[in-house]
C-alpha cells in the first residue's frame, strides 16, 4: 500500500466518523459500511495487529478505512481502546437549554402569534376583496387561513377562536367557515401566500448567511385510485411536494416551491437560490449529493457564495472548469468540507419543526387548496421562529407591519447578532 492509498484510507475513515455511528460490542468495534447501510464490519484494534472483516483488509492485510475510523473515533490514538472499559462509550456533546427563555417563548407563543400574523397580513391591500359570497378583504381571508392552520383544527372547530378575534378587532367583518374553506380553494391566493412567506423571513436578514436546501412530501386526506391512471387496483394518497431553502441559524424558511409531486429536486435550486439572494447575503449553500450538478454549482458561484455539496462516487471531475475545481476541493480537504456541509441537517430540522407543530398531513381535498394550506404551514413556522428568536436570542425586534417590508431589512430593525 502506497502513501496515496493510506492517505485516502485516512480521509475515508474521517468521513465515516462524521456520517455514521460507531459503537463497541464486547471486544470488537462495529463500523457501518459506506456502500450499504445494512452492512457492518467488525474491527479489532490489537496494538500490534489491528484487523477488520472487510474485503480490503483481507486482500491487503493493511489498515483499511474502517480501522482508521475507529482510531479517529477514539481520538486518533491506536490502541486507545485498552484505556476504556468494555462497556464504556465516549461521551456525546451536549448543549445546555436555557429553560426560562424557552418556557417564555412557548407559553406566550399564541399571544405573540396573533399580533405577528395580523401585522404580516397588513402588508397586503386590505381594500381589495376576493370574489365570493360574502366578499371578504384579502387580509382577513389570509389571516383566517393562517390561524386555522396554526390551530391544527378544522374550519368549523376554529370558529369560536375567530369570533373572539373579530371582537378584539383583528377582522373587518365576521368570516364563516364555508367562506374560509372557499378562499383556500382559490388559485389567486397562492402567489399572495408565497409573497407572505418571503416577507415573514425578512426580520432575520442581518443574521442568516448560510442556507440549506431540501424537499419533502406531505400527505393529503384524499385517496385516489390508481386504476384511474393504470389498471392496478390499489389505492394511494394524494400528496404534495414542497422544495425549501432555509437559514441554518434560526431555521427560517426563505423560499419555497410547492410543485407537482413528481417534480425533480435538481432544477429547483437555482430558483430557490434566486429568491433567497434577492433579500439575503448568501455566503454558503449546503445541499445533498442529488443537487450536485454543473448548473447548480455555477448558480451558486454566480452570486459569490460557496457550495458545500458532496460528490457522487461516479463523479471524476473530468468535465473541467468550476465543477472540476470543486471536485478537487472535495477530495483535497474533506474534513473542512464536511464540517460545513453538515450544516445541511438544519433544513431537515426545519421540516421536522413545522410537521411536528402543524401536522404532517393536509386537510384540504383539492390540489389548489392543498398547495395553499401548505404555504400557510410554512408561514406559521416562520412566525414561530421569529417568536423563538425574540425570547431565546435576545433579538431586538420591533414587531410592526414595517418589520415585514423588504426595505425594513435595510433599516436595522434587528439588533446585531
């Protein structure tokens, strides 16, 4: 084994430590395979003759990436397992929770949410009415839809809460549950909700500079028979797919596209990046391997940002240009790359947050209503992130209608991070 192969083995060992969980079972260490998530290899760290059950070690007799992974897991010292007891595991890092601030944010969330949601809806023209019986101002229709999703209840069961809100002056006129459901089915509401989603992320413009992208599906409440498409005779859920870009510090969603459930992930990155870059200073973009294409690399580089997207095992960098340069960086400094790339997990945290809080399913039955309801979930998530930032991060937010204007981001409404 030459020096180049040893170096590659060490780098691959570091990657295994970053990506997978290594644990001890008796006198051996169990290391997952990088090619198959179900396969594992047993590693014995004998101080004089370490061994592994993988084919590479059996063929060469030299240290393989799995042995290097265990050594890095133990702190980079061969034979360090002798200093540990058989049942002892290395301590995992823990992060202290500021419970008084967390409790304050949670207990006052609904109270703050009403005011913030109303302020956000005030950024639309309150004098415009959506056609219907009875006609309702756009701002009132939006606020009703957002509050319905926030409550996680049906249109009928949320009416008592909306009646109290009307008495408190949040609505210009009472809204019935039939009217609320009818407006959610209007396609004219979709671009307005998308605009509100973008506006709801503006208060954290001075904070977020690193962004991550991902997509997820949300199941609907209606079944469609596959026999209507192909004669299979099984039932499947109607579902919607949303493509997201969000900040890694506050978990705010900065751009979203609700498209057809079969829409590909790769072409959506430039669109989401363009929307985010209109309001934020984008310095880093983290994405999964599937997003790694020449077009996406060029789109990120064109705005002066750094891309942290892993390369597939089939990539060689022979294409040249920017793609080859990024490929060399991926190979030469894998540890630095992975440290930045793993910020991508924050977009998965964002998805988990809004699905846990507002449900991972959609009550609406039509495709347009499902799309609008999904946008409302994302808006609710953004407002909750702002409330959390206010209480837990001591951000000096002036919550008014001006907070959600694009020009407000330049007026330093937020105190420095």
